[in-house]
């Protein structure tokens, strides 16, 4: 779950919906700067579904007693998170081996510096899975794969930029992840720069310093606004399930 907190309201965006926003970004990427046409459909599938493992969990999200707010993807307890990660990779890999390979790499990268035994076991399992998936990809190209993984990372981060920031936020008040720009992974050398610098122009428009899309795009953001006083009255889960989903449209346009 992605959570933004304001004085009286939590804004919640389900993790898989954030992934679908990343997929919308990927589908509209300019073909002349897409990192190699090989496996394009698989890459788009991976970007769209990289957080699929969170889908069943976010339908009944969890409350963080210590912080007195909903759990976010960043602070959710590690051991159940590993279960969701593996489930999501399973589902993607069952559909497409190359997409599953990208998603497996994505989650291993998150955890590479964690020293816990459970994480070591998770990484060893995924390394074995990756070896098997590579056998299913004809003429596997490791350099191209690195570029495709960098593309997944960039689309993921652009979606997080949209979801983690309050609409219309001034540049100096943006989420700390992206205040200095959205990093471009080194393997994604088609853009020939190290960062993108998106910026909120108004409540529904983001301007891009380098326009990476075929044309201006409008993305529907599905979210729920949970009022804190209702959580006190009815409990978090009941309030979440009773709250209707809103759709907020955000347009990405050239600067």
C-alpha cells in the first residue's frame, strides 16, 4: 500500500494499482528510446505486474499500531513481505518467463544488503529460479536484460513520484525520494542523462524536462481517502472497505 497522510485524511493507493500506473507509463514510452524492441511485450507485462503480489493483501490492508497509520510497502514486516514477493513472482513467471525474470531481479535487488537468514534463503531460491527462467529465453542477452531491468526501475520510480507526492506539491516539498530528481539507471543509456526532473505544475499536471512519451498522456489514479475520525468510530478495515474508490486524472506533459 502507498499511503499519504494529511491532517484529517489518509490517501491510500493499492500497490498493484501503482504498478498499473507504471505500466501505463511504459506502454506510452517513445519507441525510439525504448531499450531494444526484443521482449517488449514481456517487459511491459513485467512493469505492469511487478507488484502483483500485493494485490490480495491490499484488499484488506493492515494497520500499523506503532505509527497509528496504515502499513506502507516500505515498513511492512519483512517475513510476510517475502511471502507476497514470491507469490507475485510466481504469478508473473507462470505467464511469461522473461517478465518473471525481471520481477525476480527487482525483488532480489531490494534485499541484496539484508543480512537476515530468511532473506538469504529468499535470494538463494530466486537465484535458482532465475537460472531456470533464463533457459526458457532463447538467445538471452545479459546487457539487454540489464537495460530492460533499468527501464522497469525507471517506470516504477516515475509511478512512485506520482503516487507518493500530494498533487500540486512545490518542488522543495516533494517526497524525499525524488526531491533531487528521478534517477535513471546506468544500464538505461538510451536517455543519455542521469536523472529526469518531473515537477507538479498544478493539481492535475506534471511537466517533464525530457519528454519520454509519444504524446502527452493522462493517467487515471485509483485511490481511497480514509477519514481519520471514521477509523476511530468503525475501525480501519471496516472504514477502508466501506470507502468508495476515487479516480484522479494526472496528465504528463512536456515542460
